């Protein structure tokens, strides 16, 4: 795959993630040419393999990586790919990480089928990997949490009274649930006990929350102009953390309401004015502090483990996510 591989910095998991890479390529095969082209494009333009890295490092913290953990790391990334394709289709997004999205390049019908096929790939790989009923249920529940998070976000569109608790519940589902599953499965299938698996699951969840908050921050601070997905979010009434915090402050709310009340009639200049109001307020720093708090909660979850190379890498992961610029 052509995607950026930051794990090359970490020899501990470099070889294992190469195995994950190979298994994903082998798994997402289909005789349907248009779907195959879409799937390979998605894989090549894919992400940083953060979730598989998390799963494998969690396995190393408590034991050793085995074929089960390689399979599960692959399944986690395949599920993640499926959700991204469907998200872009629903949002009508033209871009995904700077590259043309699957739905924009191949059309919505191919994108929907590609996402559906990845979901079946995910479950096939799970069924080939384990017969443990508890973890088959856990994977199904995670998919439900992801969907409920997305549905919660949809239900809150244009809601000017949305609270931080509403926002937190949504991102625990749509983002943090997969982080939690990755860390928990890595620990369990490497031989970790219940206490260790729970500690790493909690690490994953807090890491996922911090990750999403940083994502929301970068929407407004990543460049001088709002990127297209952020403009789409504002235009469709998806209000992320910095904007919610601003609406909780009477002075800022007074400035924002006349613009936000335009709803779908907001212009690009209206949305850029929202960005200017937020960037020149205290909500950016408040959002950053919340991300730091969840990053520290994640690190604190690792206190039960003795230091080894994997635990050290996991402890560094939250701070690395806080510093990212994309």
C-alpha cells in the first residue's frame, strides 16, 4: 500500500503491521472489477494504521502477538475503512485525507457496495479467527455503538442547545468505540486477564476521545481557511466541540446566533467568520485542555502495567496525537 506508515519508527511492531497490510490486501479481493478498484484505492489512500497499531501494542504489553492478533488487527482496520467510505457517501464528501473519496471517484452506488463488502470481510475474518461468543458479541456491539454515535450526531443537527455530554456520548460511539475494541482485543487475545483487558480498553476509549477532540480542533485551527469537510459539517448543522463551547458563553453565542440561524443558507464567508470568532476566543485553548485531560486519563490507565517497550510506546501515543497537525 502507498499509505503513510509511521509505525516504521517502531521496530517492535513494524513486521507485524506489514503482515496486517498483506492480510488486508488478501482479504479485500472481489471478482467485481469496479468494486475491486474502489477497495484497492481506499486501501492505498488509507490511514496511519493507528487502530491496528494500538491492538498490537496492547498485545505486547501483556504477552505476545500471535496469528489471532494479526487477524484481529486486520479486521479492525477493515471495519474502519468501511465506516469511512459510508461516512463520505452520507456527507457527499469529495475528499478523504487529501485524496479524492471513493464516492466521488467511483460513484455512490460503488461506494455503498464497497463499504458493505468491507463489513462482510470484517465479519468473515472475525469468524475465521475466534469462536469466543463474548468477543463476537463485543464486535457486534461495537458496530452498534459506532452507528448510535453517528445517529446521535445526526439527531443533534442544528441543535443550538447541544451539551458537552451529548457530544461526548456521540464521540464515544462514532470514534472511541473502535479504539476501545482494538486495545481490549489486543490484550485479551494475547493472554491478558480481565483486569488488564479492562485497563487497556479504558486506555483505548480515552485515547479515542482525545483523538476526536484534536480532530475537531484542527477543523478550525489547521489552516487559515476552513477545509471542505468542515464547511460541509457547518452547512449540515454538525457542531463540533469548539463551537459547542462557544455557544455555552453568552458573549460568543450572541455573535454566533445570527450566523448559525441561517442554517443551510450560510455562505462560505459566514462560516469563515465563525472560524474567526472561535480562533480569537478562549474556546480553542479550552478544547485543547480537554484533549489533554483525556490523554492523561488514557496514560493513567496504564499504571497497572510494568514498564516494557510496548507500554512505553503506548504511553507516548496520547501525546503524539495531541501534537498532530493532520
